[in-house]
């Protein structure tokens, strides 16, 4: 009985806690892996939004340039900021209005350069129109743009990457400018045909505003994940605690049942033995009674027979009590614990 107690009480809870730790480890791993995965998704989303912003800027450049080219260039008054374009070799580059204002022809690239200056001042977008074969030396590509232009010649339609410009993180995106019908008026001399890659525009978007949004998203995600982790861990611990209590209770009940069954077996056995003993005891008692009647009252053996009778009565009392045993009462003896038949047979009396 004692050996059983030791094994059941120490070994089951340990296995339960091992399960709990296992579940918590798997949960933590799941949380960490999905957090890393989702932050990765958020990060690539940030880059993608910056790309979309750059593409939008590029597309609007292409549209107003196409408008300009469709007119073969447009006229604007000559000012300090808008001097005549020395690279534009055309008749009627400057014209005079009847009231004496000088107008100069603005070709698409010139217009683009001025628009990029405005964009740089207002949005911090840096735009650059360039070509591997530039008419204007300052339109020459930097190494990154050269690389992109070479890729366009090979069929690439867009090049983008994260670059550090003036110590600030930027997304750089470049797309090609394709020669259209309107472009030939000025670029046919260089040998360009419709569909040729005339050059490209690179747009650099500062990442800071996008990163601010990204950080806020990652903080929110992290808080949700910490919350989920805590719920998972406390749920597991709580579950294990209740499960453990349940198992302990069940075990206790099983233990009692087992004890009861064992006792029942012993009692049945005892009952059978008592039943068997009762008859011989009655025989002894009856015969001794007859012997007493046969003897003279003051015969020296009478006293001895009476003593035998006393002992036999004591024995039959014991066997009768044994049959009545319903509870498990024990008495301490030098040899160990023994059932106290007298106590155990007293029905209805609560155990000490
Ligand atoms: C009215 C004349 C004119 C038209 C039309 C014109 N361009 Fe240009 N383009 C120029 C001149 C002049 C330059 C060089 C100086 C500058 O930057 O303004 C230039 C420059 C460029 C550049 C920059 C690289 C370089 O050579 O310096 C690209 C790219 C370009 N043009 C593409 C086009 C495309 C594409 C079209 C058609 C949609 C077009 N151009 C229409 C006159 C023109």
C-alpha cells in the first residue's frame, strides 16, 4: 500500500508538468516563428508601398512629358529660372509676343528637370532624367542608373532597391523612357526609332515616413503576440493544474475502492472461517455442559470444565463479532498493525 502511494503521488504530476512545458515550448516557437514571418510581410509591404509611390511619380512624369512632346515642346516666358535651353537646337527656339515678351521652347526633358526640382523641394522626392547617350552632360547616369539602363536594354522594365543617399535611406526606382512618335521631332537625328529605349527616369523616395508606419504596425503586432503568448501559457498552466487535481482525486477514489475490495475479500474469508469454527465450539460447549451435569457439584474437575467453557464462550463471542465486522479498525501490536475486531464490529460508531 505505502509503496503504491509513493509511485502514484510522485510520478504522475512530473509527467504532467513535462507535458505543460512541452506545450509551452511549442506555443512559444509558434509565436516566435509567426511573429518573424509577419514582421517580414510588414517589411516587404513597406517597401512595396514606397515602390508604388515611386511608380506613381514616374507615371505622372511620363504623362506630362507625353503631353509636352505631343506639342513638339511648349513655350514659356524666359526668366532667371527658365533661361533658353542651350541643348535644344531648333528653329524658333525663342519667339517674341506682339507686346515684346520673349518666349522660349521648353522640351519635355527641360520641363521634367524643372518639375523634379519642385518635387524635391515639396516632397523630398529626387527625380533624374538620364540616358546612356545623353545630349546634356549633366543628364549622364550615375553607376546605379547605368546598371539599370543596361538592364532595360536587356528587357527589364523596372529596377528598384533600397539605397542610402546623403546618409538617408531611400527607395530608388527606375523605369525606361521609350521613344514615341512625338519624340522623333527632336531625337530622330541621334538615330532613335519608335520603341527604342531613349533613357529613363530614376525616382528616389525617402523611406522615413514609410518606416514610421511600419514601426507602429510592428509594435501593434508585437503587443498582440505578447498577449496571445500570455493567454496560451496561462491557459496551459491552468489546464494542467485542474487536470492534475482531477487525476489526484480520481486516484484517491480508486485507492479507497481497492482498499474496500481487499477488505471485502478478507471479511468473506473470515466469515467463512467463523462459520466453520462455530459448530465445533458449540459441540465443545454442549459436551462440557453434559460433563458438568454428570459430575458431583464439588468434584475437583468441575472448576476446570467451567474454565474451559469460559474460554470457549470467549472464542464464540469473537467469531460472532468477526462476522459482524463492517469497518476497518486497527490495534497496535508489537508485531505490527492488526484489525481491532471489537471496535470494527461496533456498527454505527464513527471511527476514531
Ligand atoms: C522639342 C524637342 C524634344 C522632344 C519632342 C523630345 N525631346 Fe528629349 N530631349 C530634348 C533635348 C534638347 C534634350 C537634352 C537637354 C535637356 O535635358 O533638356 C532631351 C533630353 C532627353 C532625355 C535625357 C537624356 C539626354 O539625352 O540628355 C531623355 C531621356 C529624352 N530626352 C527622352 C525623350 C522622349 C522619350 C521623348 C518623347 C516622349 C522626347 N525626349 C521628346 C529634346 C526633345
